[in-house]
C-alpha cells in the first residue's frame, strides 16, 4: 500500500518531535507500506522568515519571498531524513524543484500544473521513504514558487492524487476536525466524517486545519483525506465525498473568522454598471471579496459595503479611493474591528429554520448582525470582533454541537 503523510509545522516544531515522527514513519514502513512524507517548515519558521523580509522591504517581490520561504521546508525535510537514517531507515529528501512539482508563475500563490513521479517511484522501489518539501514548486522558468500559506497540504494531496495513494493523511496537532475551534469552544466535538464541500466552507471560515485548495484538489481527484494527530494512533476525521448519512446532522460546525475587514463606499451613484466597475477593478488586483451588501439611499445614491481579507486592506483602499474620486462618491470607510460568524452543514439542504435559529441565538446573546450572507450549506453573519468568541459559543450551544 502507498501512503502519503503530511506533517505540519507544529508536528515538527522541535528535534524531539522530528525524531518521534521518524519513529512513526518507520513503523508504517515496517508494515510493508511505501511511504511518501510531506513536511512543513519547523514551527513558526515561515512567519519568522516573512518578518525578516518585511524588515528589509515593505513590499518584497513574490519571487524573492518564495525563494526565502522555501528554505523553511528544506530544513525540515533534511532533518527528517537524517532522523530516519539514524533509526536505520533508508530515506531521501527532495525539494519541490527536485521532484518536479511544476507550477504556474503566481510566485506566492502558485497552482500545481503537474508533478513528475519518476524520481519518487524510483526511490520508493528501492525501499526508501521519500520525503518531499511541502508548499513549494518550480515554475516554467525554473524559479522557485510557493503554494500559498498552508500549502504543504496541497503538496500532499497533489502527490496522493498523482501517485494514486490509498490514503492521504494530514498529521497535525489536533486529532481531527472539530465542530468549532477547540481553543474557543472547549466542548467542541470531533467529527468522524465530513464532506469535501463542508470542509471547504469551514476553511474559508477559519477552520484552518486544511487549506481549501488542497480540499478542492482532493475532491477533484476523489482522494480521501484523513486529518489526525501526529502524536496518537487514534482515528481522526475522514474527509470524503458526500454520503447520505451526513445529512442527518443539520450543522457540522460553527466558526469565527477574524482576519477580514469591511469597506463601505458611501454615496455611490445608483445606476447600472457601478458595482461591475468597482468589483472589476478590485478583482483585477487579485483581491478576493467576500460579503457584499448594497443599501439604496436617497437621491439616486447608494452605499456599497463589502469585506476582504485584512491584509489586502491597504491595496483595496487605494483602488477604491481611486474609483471614489472618479465616481464622485461621498466617502470610503474602512473597519477592521469585525468578525464573521458562520454555521456550515450539508444538512441545511434538507432542513429549514437554520438561519432563524442562528439569528435568534445572536439576538439573545445581544450580538448585533451587520451583514448576512448565505450559500446552500452556509450562513454567515458579520459582527463586532470582540463579540465573536461569545457568539460562536452561544451558537455551538444552541445547535447542540458539543459532546453528549
Ligand atoms: P499544521 O501545522 O499541522 O499544518 P495548522 O496549525 O495549520 O496545523 O492546523 C491545525 C490547527 O487548526 C489546530 O491547532 C487547531 O487549533 C486549528 N483549528 C481551527 N478550527 C478547528 C476545528 N474546527 N477543528 C480542528 N482544528 C481546528
Ligand atoms: N510553511 C508554510 C506555511 O506556514 C506551509 C505549510 O505550513 O503548509 O504556510
Ligand atoms: Mg498548516
């Protein structure tokens, strides 16, 4: 059996942990399995490297960022290989470039175009554990690229798909996907199983266990993902395509996203083409817009509010300010003191009253709702940031998501 295992930054945070993971890998290999391991950079290395970059340049180029960040994973793969050698286990480490993880040119948010499996298969057939640096690839010009934050998951799913692995294990510091972030809701319950679709919604909402692109990739190639603890043998959460029994639970999880900001353009002319103009310019800058609300005011003027990721705030404000001048809109306001609370579940397709219950719970907790957005399997409400955790706990309780 061929297994792809990914170990996140927290799982390789210390050399002791690297050694214990090496032992875990060896045990699997000794059962006769072929093992491909993907590793993230040690602990907070990626953040530390980013801080270094920002010390020398306020807007470092994507090419150099990827050059810098990719070193983090290079350290951990080498150390893991050495730790395996120490245990007498044949192992070999590779950078993304070496195995041939070919990506497009979007330096810091690259998409995988193809993965060459030749070298990996060759080393596996020699009985070696193959260790691949997560989060990195190479573009067609032979420059190093990175796959976006949390991108090691994408590397793992990509490898599992092309190698047709039986399993893609995401080993992390939690033992599965929970109904809410266990750090915020102590009574949160581990889910045995969840659909790709729910996982995708959950991610975009702050359940940062798995990067969404990795889940989309897994969904496309139908690779089941097993999220589990690096430090225990217990089964974690299986992420698969939707099965009938999943609908029994109306809600799978509740989340709070605190990294967004709200922009409001006031006094915009209320005529066709204006929204298209605004969001076109923003999209052209590769800025993702999340919630959008338009209120029609007086005298043919409207207010348009929308949310974006807070790190894009300055760039977005520049773009929006330019549009404001051109459209002669009244003013632009930015607000980072917000959080988005969401409930997610495929069961919403067949159950009604979820939104009403969520709004009622927020009202009872005296949390004001500033914006609302919904999808088929999700309802989100924008609230003041300092009320976010309280809101999550209240909703978690009212939907009875906790441990029995
Ligand atoms: P890794 O370093 O293994 O990539 P991450 O830190 O990226 O791990 O992701 C795991 C973290 O996701 C956990 O430590 C946990 O705090 C967080 N998390 C947030 N929401 C949830 C949830 N609903 N279920 C499980 N973990 C969650
Ligand atoms: N080291 C990278 C990050 O911190 C990639 C990963 O951990 O998956 O985002
Ligand atoms: Mg991660």
